[in-house]
C-alpha cells in the first residue's frame, strides 16, 4: 500500500515537474495562452491550451534572394558612400533618364569622393545635402527614410586597421540610429579592386586580403548587432576575387556600367521587409 | 519742266526714306544687347553635344537639384543639367533659365556648388581640380550657365551663339 502511494506520489510529482518545465519562464519560450485570452483570438486561430504565439522571427543577416523589388521599395532609402557609390548614383540616373528604367525610385544619395568612416567622424569630405556640407547624421535627420544603406571603408583601409575601422563604423551607426531611431541598417560589403591596383600598390594597405578581412569583420558586426549585410563583393568579383580591369574607368576600383549593373541587381533582389 | 522737278523731289524723298529705314533697322539689330525673347535650352544642349567634345553624359534627376545643388525647381523656367557618366570626371553642363527675380539666388547656389566640387577634386585628382578651377558661372539676363569641361571654351562659344 505504502509502496503504491509512493509510486502515485512520484508519478504526480513527475507530471508536475514536466508541466512546470514546459511552461518555464525562459525568455524566448512562447507564452501559454490563458483561458481568458482565448476569447480574444481571431477566427480561424486555435484556442486550445496547446496553441502558442508564433516564435519571434530570427534576424537574417544576409537577406535571402528574391524577385527584384519595385523602384518604390527604395523611396525611403538613403545610400551613404564614397566615390564608388557616386558611380552607382550616376549609373542609376543614366538608366532612368536614358532608358526610362527606374530602379531606385526616390532614393537619396549621400556620397562624396574620398569619404569614409574616419572622415565622417572628423567632419571632412562630407557629402553635400541641400547645398551644405554637414555630418551625415544631420542630413539623415532631415530625410523621410527608414532604410540606410552604407558602403564605406575603402578610403579607411588605406590608413587604419580593420579593428579601428570596425570601431569607427559602430560609432557612425550609433549616430545614424540616434538621428533616425528604428531605421534599418544595411551594410554593404566593400567592392573589389583590380589586379592592377593591387600590383601597382596604389595604396599599399588596400589589398584583396585586407578587403576580405574587413568584409568578414563587417558581416560579423552585422550579425552580432542585428544589422543586415549585403555581399556586393561576391557579385562584382571575377573568379580570382578581383574587379576586372575592363570593368573599371581607371584600373582601380571605380566601376563601369557592366559591374554596376550586377550591383544594382543585387540590391534589388536582396531586400528587407518594410 | 515742273514735272521733271517734281519727279526729282519724289525720288529724293523715297531714297531718303529708304536710307532712314535702313539706318534705324541697322541700329536696332546691331545695338541690341538683351538676349532673344526665348532660348530653348534643350536645343542649346543638342548643339553643344554636336561639338563632340563631351564624354558620355547623364541627365541629373530633379530631386538631386534640391538635394545637391540646393536649387528649387520652382525657381527655374527650364533647365538642362548633365554630369559625366564616369563619376570621377568633372565634366558638367548646367543650363538654367531662371524665373524673374531668381537669377541671383541660382547664381549663388551654383557658385557654391562649383566651389565644393573643386574642394572634392583637390582631394583625388589635380587634373580634375584644374579643370574645375578654370570654369565659372555666367549669366546672360535670366539665362545662367555653368560649363565644366577641359574644352569649356569651345562649349561656351556654342552656348553664346544662341544669344
């Protein structure tokens, strides 16, 4: 008898423990709906005790490839960059105004030659906005945007370590998000350089190896801090990891339309939910 | 006798009248310094393109007009703004017909734009910097131009032929 009682007790305790374990207070466990909340469910939704709220969406750092987004997707976007992004801007305008092919809608461009993260923080070579050179976060604050595309770092690579660049990147993003809380940050990888540039050592520290190192660090930062990462490098490079000489204006890193077309296609097909 | 005299007088009158008309017409056409009533800037740009001096150019978006140049579209009657498709080159054509009273404002904005462009170019290309520094903003009544090119004078001559 006693034995049976013990068994029953043990059984009840086990069930209790199991139930408590399933409904534990772990932060990412979905909450069990109470009987009260069952009345607030929409038609078609399960109201049984086992129905749970959907788990929070896991952040996907690199957007999955999809059908090309319409131009209006970029209406609330701004592209921040240096002379390489200036090329993107001009090409987009050329396609729109010459062939009536609008890819970027009303996207804004905050770009300038020789711009970089260090310059952004130091206040030099700042992109113009409304005719004035001002910190990019001040310009952003005046815009009606929700998506911030950033393609910076090439000009920093010539003078700074990857660690320093990442640190500056984080500071710049912090300032951008302070100016535009809730904006989506889309970090674009650096784009490749030509064999000629590496061989001629135009800038000693700007090499394919360091570019790759920085891109990996950028991807890691995006993943850790909840931003998006766009691997533009992968669609521009040739099979040896360089930008083809014939696809540049100046045998360095400034792309001609053939390479820019791949960049544009990548941007249109790797989008984030609005 | 009288008839001959009368005919002589008539002839003199006609000749004098013709000379007067000719002088007045000559004075009016040659001394006129104001621009023609209307110049179609698209036509001007087409003529500029025919000079074969420009590289491949691309038209600038209207939303860039305010963002970058800080010029209001509403201050312009018509405009043609083109930049080089190779963003590393300084070539740029800005032709604007300002609305009445907006000329000075537009000139000021373009001068500032040119100054900024020179500053950027100083950082990456002495050659492009030199090209920009040789160029200036010009006004012909309400018609304002800013022509940046290594062959700027050739293009300016084409532009001026319309005025």
